[in-house]
């Protein structure tokens, strides 16, 4: 029934329209109305995005729900939207997370609440645009525009050191993006088109491929982020308000991974194959080095931020081990792509799962911060005594973060480790260290914050979560468990698109 | 009545899960009694259905069931499923797990009566039962790993059940992390299985062993390892964590911080035997690697002896039993190394009964003495607690392998099997397990005499209030005492020397020590008679007499010996220094490395030098053009210029073709 609806345009523009309405209606006097309107728009957008999943045709890698109209004909630029099995789940993650963020900000934001809500609605539309755009120019507009509301969210509702954090955040991401713009323009001049699908098909020489790959790497490595261009993330998280952290961790980091999937691998396959060692090396550094750094953090948000970097290392690892798997298969006389899909699919599953888990953990920290106005681990202790329901959620999400089977956190890591073992024993060995290190930093934090006797009068005075907080934590808990117990529907959606990606990324363009 | 066995299998697993979820989420609604009823009924149903399964598979001899419940995912054409494999081994484990669990549920009604976390506790132990059943009933490695980690989770939650105690929350973190070290190896083993067998299903993996047996892989350049050996050792690392084999045993003694029913259920009877079960389940793989079998045997035998020795110097009643558990797990592991899988599993079963009995009896003593665990403050309790006393004596006799009791048949089989093993390391292992018999008898009767005999050493007030525990406590003790006596004689013929496990356990003809021993097996009574001509029984008797002399006749002697032994005694009290080493090297080293990487790598080098350095450069450059722009836009503009310059340059150097 939704087949001829412009669903993708709706999920892009409906929240932006909502944001305008909220801005127009909102002053601090009418904050309640503004919040209700914002929530309505977020919920409707989420509902509109559901048919993208239910009506999605599995078994084909072709773009679906495609919309294509001329936009700037002189430059051959189109308003071209469409999703495949890789981008569609990311859109659902975005629309779902935005609802939670609006609920989470309901009582907490007392200062310019309407503007706060509007910023998140704008961000939602723009992020959906990033995942849906099939025209590189359109993509780039969304990609850059998305930074502005986040910049504002941190800059206005952020912590005391927000100016340093915003500048750092902005400089890092923007400098990376500029290189990507250059690469996109180069591809336009080569192909005469801004269509990403045309880029996929274009023949490109080896040296240009390498330069394009490096330009993309600059953009995506910053975004995801990879060591050593990761230091903006902990600072941004620490200063961002809870909602900003949630969107940053749950969605924005995924754009780096999405960029590798949509741009680097299919557009520059030969360069990716030649430079895969670099990405794999940085991924393993992320898993191990960053894991140890997370262990010694004293600020809960920083700890989760570092944990995010380590978890995103699995995404890039799962994507780039494919080339080593092909080599292994050739040596072993097996079909070239045997056993390669599981790593790439694991990478995408990890992105979705990390969206839920990191969002949940940042919301948990937000719940504590709202009460005690501190994120320092040392200021807590024995929270379970006064907030038992909250403690149950926090332990669940911590376990998910530690990759416990039965939660979504296990699925992606498991798949990537299985995949990378085929590429090289030591990749799997180093990646699997997360089983120990990841559990250590997460559960040590839980021990110090949640367990133990009541540590202070402030902790003794804590009140357990209310209905609103219960709602968003419970929704995430359901998502984390559902994806952990039954990941088949998600993987089924991915399958055909990943198969095509594997074919593209291993076919030489020379 | 039970036409459709698939439904039965499903409900064996689901009944405890439902109980757990109801008690956990709706405990506030149904109250304490509601919580214990729903979980006791859930596990009771599961136990009853397990008996049905046992009859179906073992007694009626139905073919093994191997089926899928649902497809977890299909990744790149590879189906990964959740499913059940129910054969003789599974059926036996199901009965043991659900029976012990059921007894512990009932016992908990009495033991935890005054605890504010009552409903939560029932939810956890039912969740544990579910997880353990998922583990033993798995037909593939994914589900095995799920159960493996899920029992670890529940263990974590239960060790830290009294979360206000610093020692408890330290112990549960330690337990989880040490288990994760094992799981790390285990997961790599699973990855290796997938790579070389192309499947995670047991059936397909076992069918492909012959083909893989000849393959090698190179982990270090130039060194080729047989694939099967690598897989088996990686999987065994997981077993070392879960079944607490040296050097990954360090978490088990600390796990005694949990409530006593948990020590009985999880840290003695069921969860810690997961590793033993796993290796037996994987016998078709282990049989093809003598190297792996030798590793298993050495680790097991070493644990059996050296952990038993530590039981001699403990004063906490639960810790003595914990070290005893470590030692007995070592016996089981050593049996696996000798390819006597059936004997190892048989000891797993008898041990589950008598060790759960000993723990629950210790718990009965502990509550009678108002949570006193120090044996130096016990003594003479046989006069006050007759049921606890008699059942404890039965458990102790079973543990030391007194002829006729359950432990005798299983342990004697293990020792004989190791004695007949053809592996090169069997001599060392045989010496360890033989000396271990003496040590076991000594520490067991030390505990027994200190607790139940001699003069009462508790204070007046406590002694006046000591009385036998209520029926919910003594009932399970009696119920567990029955198999502790009888199960050995009843099942040794079939299980160890017969064809009980049939297709479930695979042994190559040249490793078949139990087959050789079966020729000289003439029924359980014959085995008892034969035992009097063998060293183990006399070693055990010597241990009992020594304990009697040291702790009842000359109670001042042990202290004097400890004083004379000085350094050795301290070394043992320090648990051979494992904890200090781990704390300093792994915990301290990890934190030190983290601080180094963070403060030097991230803060000083990346942020200090690279980022803020370039920010200063940008700031300086921006200052040059500041009069053109204001606010943050200047960064934007500046970057745009850089981009355009690069773009123009690029277009010039690589023109459009």
C-alpha cells in the first residue's frame, strides 16, 4: 500500500518541516506545546519509516523506494534518493533514536527547549538524507548540513568546556569532509555525473584510486572515528548534552562506516585492496589500544566514548578483512568470496547494535547526571541500593556492551571475529581480546558506579527512574535483546546488498 | 502422553525461563511466595520432563534427536541455528542439572528466608537452570557459546548477590573476567572450527573430522600445527576457565562470596562441570589429537593434586569445599585426557550429587551458627543437628571414595583409567591422582571432624540457639544423600564399562582404556572387593586416620606443624601466589598500560602535539584573514579555500580523459 508513496522524501523532509513548526511555535513560555509537536513529528516519522522495512524486498541488491528528479540540470545533479539493505536499517535506527532523544530531553532541557527539539528534528531529516542520497552532491549537502545542528546542540546546551569541544569537533570533521568533496568533484569530472551508482561503475586508474581512497579515508576515519583522529570524540561527548551524545554515538559515527561501504570500497576497490593493511592495522589499534585507554577513564561519558571507538574498530575490521579472505581462499583453492560475507554483514550488524547500546549507555549516564550533576565514576557507588530498576537496565546494557550472547552486542563482534579468523589468525586473536578488555572496562565501571554500599549522602538521596525514563530504557532493552536473540531479519535484509558489495569491492577497475 | 518429543525438549528449557522472567519482572506483584512457587514449579516441570526424556532416549533406546528450533541467522549462505541435540549424554546431564537445581530451589526457601533479595534470587537461579540446559542441549557451537556465557552471567550476578559487600563485588568481577580469558580461547576455537569444517553444527563437524585430521595451519611462520590440535587446545582454554583448571582456577574460591545454595548449584554441581561436558561432547575431535589429550591430562592431574593440598590450610568451611571442588574437577579433566570420557562424566554426575550435598549441609551449619563460616568456631555439632551430621558424613564418604559409595566407583574408574593410559604423561598424572586420594581424605575428614566432632567451640549464646534446620533444608539433604550412596553402584556398570553413552561419546580403539578395563569388571560388588587389593582405598583410609589423629586425638599438632613448615605454609595460605601475581601483572599491568596509552598517546602526543599544534597553526593563519570573516565561519572559509586549491591542482594534474 505504500509502494507509490515518496517514503524517503517523507523521512527526510517531515522532521525538517517539524523542526520549522517547532521553531515557529516555540518560545520558553509555550515549551510544552513545542515538545508535544516535536514528539508527534518524531513519532510520525518513525511510523513512516517502518514500511521501509516491512515493504522492503529482500533478495535484490537494487535500490528501492527510488525517487529521482532533476535538481540542478546544468551540473547533472539530481534529487536522487533510494535505499538498499545497508542504508535502510540505518534510517530506521535514526528515526527510532530520535524519538528516544526527544523523550529523553523532555524534562531535562529547561532552557530553550523548543530550539533544542527543533535541532534534533533537523538533524534527523538531514541524517536520513545522508543515508538515502544517491546523488553525491545531494549527499554532500546533507553530510555537511547535518554538522550544523549538532554543532549548535553542543555549543548551546553543552557543558562548561563546550567551546573547545565544538571547535575540535568541527575542525576535525570538516577538514575530513573537504578532502571528500575534492574526491567527489574529481569523480564528477571523470564521469560527468554525480550519481553514486555511476561512480560505482566508473573505471578509474590506480593512482587516482589511491588518492580518492585517501581522501575518503580522511573523511570517514574522522567520522567513525579511527585512531589517531579520534580524540575529538571523547571531548565532544563529555561536553554534549545527553541527547547530543546519543545521536553522536548512535548515528553520526555510523556515517563513517556507511561511507566506507558506499564510497571507498565500491568506488576504489583496487586502492582498498592495496591499502587494506592500513585500515586493518588502525582497526586493531582501536580495539586493543583504545580498550586499554577506556579502562582508566574516570569520567563515565569518556569511558563510553572510548568504548565506542573500540567497537567501531570491529566495523572497519569486518569490512577490510575481505581482501585477505580472498587471498586465503585462492591459496586454499576455494571460491574467492567464500566466508567473506559474514565479516561485512557483521560490520553492519555491529553498527546497528552499537547504535542501540551506546545510545542506551549515554542515556543511562544522562539519568545519573540529571540527578547528581556529575559524570565522575568516583562520585558514585552503590547506586543499586537507591535505584534498583535503573541498575537492572544499566547492567543489561553494560553486558550488551561487553558482547554477551543473547544481546545485540554479541552478534556483530561474533561475526567479525569468525570472518577475520579466515583472513588471519592474529587479526582474530587481537580482535577477540575485546572479550577480556571490553568486559574489564565496562564491568569495572559498573562495579564502581552501581554496586557496593551507598557511597555518599548524595547517592543515598537518589530517586529511581520514573515512567518517562523507564520508557526509553525499556524500548532500547527490547531492541538490544530482540536483535541478540533473533538477528535473522536484519541479516536477511543485508544479504543481497552485501553480496553485491563484495562483488564490487573485489572486481578490479583498472 | 508425550507423543511429540520436540515439544518436550522445548518445555524442558522454557519452563525455567518462564519462571525466571515471571519472578524477575513481576516479583513485586506476586510476592515472595509467588516467586518461589513459580520458579519451583517451573524447574520441577523441567525435571519431570527431563525424566521423560531420559526414559525415552536411554531406557527405551530411541535414536538421538538432532533438530533445529529456529534459524538465528543466515550469513552469506551459512545457516547459524538454535537447536537441540538430545542423546544419552544430554539426557543424563539434563536429569542431573534439573534435579540438583530443583533441590536447590526448595532449599533456598529456607536458606534465604530473611533476605531482602528473595524474589531476585529465585529469578537468577531459574535463569541459570535455563542457561545450563541451553548449554547441554545445544547441537551447535553458537548455542554452546550462548549457554556458556549465559551461565557465566548468572554466576556473575549471584556471586555479587550481596552487592553491598566489597569482597562480593570484587569476586564477581574477577570471576567474570577470568572466565572471559577462557572464553577468548573458546571463541577462537569456534572460529577455527567454522573455518576448517565450514559449519557450526556438531553433526557436520564430527562427520568431517577425518578430512581435517591431516591438515595443518601455521600460526608462527615456519611452524606447522595440526589443525585439530589447535582447535582442541583453544576449546580447552574455554573449559579451563569454566571448569576452573589451573591457572584459570583463581575465581572459584572467591566465588564462595555468593550465597551457599549458589555454591552448591553453580560452583560445584553444574556450571563448573560445563568444561568437562564440553570436552566429552567434543570427544570426536579430541580423539584425533594426542597432544591436546596430553595437555588436558597434565592440567587436570596438576589441578587435582595441588588444589586439593590448598584445601588443607583453609579455615573457612565453604572454601575447603571449594578447593575440594577444584581438585575433583581436576580428576574429571584428567580422565578426559586419558580418553576415559565416560568415567569423567560419571564422576561429574556422582560429584554433582555429593558435592551439592556437602555444600547444602555446610549451608545448614552456617545458618544454624548465624552465618559463621570459620571451622575453628564450630565443633560437636553432631549432637545438635543429626540430619545434617549424617548426610554430611555420607557426602564426605562419597567424596573420599569409600568403597560402595558413589564417589568410589567414579573416582576409582578414573584412577584405573589413567593408570592404563598410553600417553607419555600418564605416569605423572597417575602419581598426582594417587597422592590426591590421600589429600582428599585428609582435608575432607579434617572438615568433618572440626565441624561435627570434638568440643563445641562457638560462644555460649550461639550454642544455646543451635538447632536442626527446617525441612525445606533437610529434605534436599536427604534427597541428595540417596544418590550419593546409591548412584555409583547402580550405574557404574552401564555408564563407565557398558554402552550407556553409545553414539554420544567417541573413542578411538587405541585409546580405549575403559574398554580394556571392562574385561576385568565383574559388577559393582566385584569392583569393591577388587579395590581392597589396590592402593587408592588404603591411601584414603590413611587420610582418614591421619585426620582423626591430627584433629581429634592431638588437636594441638596441626598448629605446630604449620609453625614448623613456616614458608611452605605461608606459600599455601597465599594460594601459591596466583592471586598476587594476577593482581600485580594483569590487573595492575592493564591499568598501567591504559594510563600510559591515554596520558602519553592520546593526551600528550595526539592532542597536545598534533591537534592543538595544528589548531594553533590554523589559529595563526586565521588571524591573518580575520578581518575578512568573523566567528567560527572563518574555519569554514579557510578550509574551503584549501579544498578549492587542492581541487584545481588535481584537475590540472589529472585532466578529464
